[in-house]
């Protein structure tokens, strides 16, 4: 199986998450929104750097109440997440949304 990815000019939405994700290239990421599927969902969003085996954590989303979480970046960056990581717990319905800023 694979993640469901919907991409528009300014948004990348990943749902039905069941595998890792790496952005195709470095882009201007305005923000990342985590919509949990359940109250105990959590995921690390990392910066993807090809030369490094363990990408640095940029943000760690934890949902204690089932409500969405957001992190603003406003920078040119290449993000990723690892589905099978020990720190990742995702329920059915969880989504990650990358909001893309204007080109700089």
C-alpha cells in the first residue's frame, strides 16, 4: 500500500498514511498541520538531508486531545517522516498537511 497524496499549487496533503514520506525537493514550507485520527496520535517531522542517516527532528506533534496541531516554518526546507519510527503512532484518519509558501 502507499500513502494517499493530494498535491495542489500550495498544499501537499498526506492521508491513509502507511509508509515513509520524503518531499521530492526543497521547497518553501510555510507550515505543517497534523490532524490526528485519535487522541494519542503522534509523529516526528524531520528535515531530510541525503548525507545523514538519521534526519534531525524539526517538530514533534503529540495529540493529547485529538485536536489538530500546527508548526510554522516559513523557510526553504525538505521535510520527511518515518512511518515505522518508534515515536510514531497514527490512527485511521490521521493527516499531515504541508502548506507551501510563495517562492522566495
